[in-house]
C-alpha cells in the first residue's frame, strides 16, 4: 500500500508542471529513482488514516470544536464557524441535515481549524472530544458519525479501554502492537476498503473513546512502538485478544468456526491467575432462564437439567475446554434440536441482561438448587472473553514477572515477527 502511494507521487511529478514550468525529463527520472529507492528501503512514510464509526442511529447530535472549525457538505457548500461553548444541533430531516435552521446536504465534513483543535460530538451519552476530522452522514432518519484520524492517534484512545494504563509498560507495549495490528489489518483488508469506515468504536472491534480516553502511559506505549505490527510469513496477523483466558487459550475455529490460524496460541496459560475473573460463579433463577429461552424462540417447559455434551479439543472443564455443545432437558423434551455452543448461549444470556453475566464459554453448570423456595442454576466458570489470541491478564502477569513485550507477543502469537511498517 505504501509503496503504491510513493509510485503515485512520482507519476504526479511527471504529469504536472511546477510553477508554470515543465521539469526536464532526466531530472524527473533521477528524482523518481531517488524517491523510489527510499520507498523500497524505508518502512514507509507516516501513520495511515483510519475511519472509525463512533455514532450511529441518532436522529440528532451536537457538533462543535475546541477552536474555530469549518463545515463542508457533499454539494460543495462551505461554512466557517468561530469557537462557541455551546454545541450546534445537527438533525436528520427528509431534505437533508439541518444545522441552526439551515438545510445542508446528506453528508457533512467537519474540520477543526488549527492543529491542536479537536472536534466535539454531543449525544445523549454526553460530550466527547475527538482528534482528526468528522464525517456526518444521513441514512433515512438517522445520522452516522465517522471519525477520521491517523492510526497512531486512534490508538491513544483505544488502549486504556482494553488494558489498565497502570499495567507494566511491557504489557502496554504488547497491547499497543496487537491493537495496531488489528486496526492496520482492517485498513489493508480489501473487503473494508469500499466501506465508509474500517471499524466501529465498540467491543465488536476495539473500544475507542476519543480524546477523553487518553492517558500519558498509553501515549508513551503507542509512541514507543510506533508503526510496529505483528506478521506471520510476511502478512499481518489477525491479532485477536481478550481479557482473561481462565488458564487455557482456545483456537479461533473452536470459537467462530471457519479457518484456523497457526499463529494463535492454543494451550495452558498460568500467567493470568491474578485476574479477578480467573474463577467466577453466576446463578440464574430457573424460571428466568426458561423465560429467556422461550422469548428467544426455544420452547421450554420447566427445565430440569442443563447438560454440557461437548467441549473444545475434548478437554474437560478443569483442563480449559470451552463449551461447544449444550442441551437442556425440560418438561416436554430435550432442546434445542442441535446442541447450542457455549458462545451462542453466552451471547443469548448477555444480550438479555445487556451486560457480561456469563463471562466466558469456559463454564460448567454445577447444580440446580433451591433457596427460599426459588430454584436456581449455578454456573462456575473461568476467564473473561472469547479466549482467542493474547490474554490481557496473562500479558500483564508476564510483564510483572519480567518478560519483555517481544516475549509476551511471541508466547501468545507463536512463530510471528514484529515489523515496523511505517516511520
Ligand atoms: Zn490467560
């Protein structure tokens, strides 16, 4: 990608007259070979730009900046605005996006003026500052907001959500390199290039909170590892990571199906034992579980038993085998038709409660018991998250024991290399 950019720059030099004069052909050739030589030998120029979806499905949002800013729409209209402590309201209307009673096009670009100025976005969840520029796009009655900024500055706003900034520096370096690899792969992935954004700001990708989520130690970790990514046989890896594996990492195939990747470690991990979720317990009322299953389209009478019928790699619960098959026996038979995977069951439960109740698919249904006349299913589990790739609590544990960021990454992503792709 970066080589391509350099070559484009050369053809730009060839075609365009500079200050009214044509550059002599030989000079172009000499200059071109110099530039081409540099492109092939140096890692590349600067941080690539990334587009992150930060807001969607909002009928209106507040917009502003910490200094003067410019608004431009898809039809070429431009407006300049001075700093104001109050945000302007952008509203989706049938004729376009309305700002202060004036209707603009259905796509608006907001650019702060001045290098240290930040864009402000207000929603019902509060007001946040963002580096880079913003695109607001209307789709039907809703607005979607995309933040465009250099990948390195995006990482400043990511790491704190993924790992505590107070973790040892080597675990922060490892996290920065993994998060950069994950995002850089999204930029380079051909299937994402046609979309308006590369990734979203939620747990579906990497949690990103803009400028409010930055931290000096995180910034240092990003700067110290600038441009470094993880590769396997020259290609960027799928740098999956999760909070705590509970003692055993799992293959991506056992969690999501499809392809397996040789560079993702599958095996025991003792480094994450200090995680508060290394062991956990959770209980649910039998009647509530029945209701959840019923509402999700699974007919269920009174449930007598929840039974784990298969686990990843045929490992037991204590060996770290995640649930790959789960049945429940109830008044009226056995459900579902096909065993549900631990991942599916976990998603069903967590979506219902809107929070991470069942922390991982590494669980066991210990018993059905009664307390004050109410029946409960008691679950015991280990770890938090999907268990694929780097275990963040494990990375922290390794760094506390003196392992370097390279050793941490080598442990969780074996046979890989760390390469500097730009700067
Ligand atoms: Zn672990």
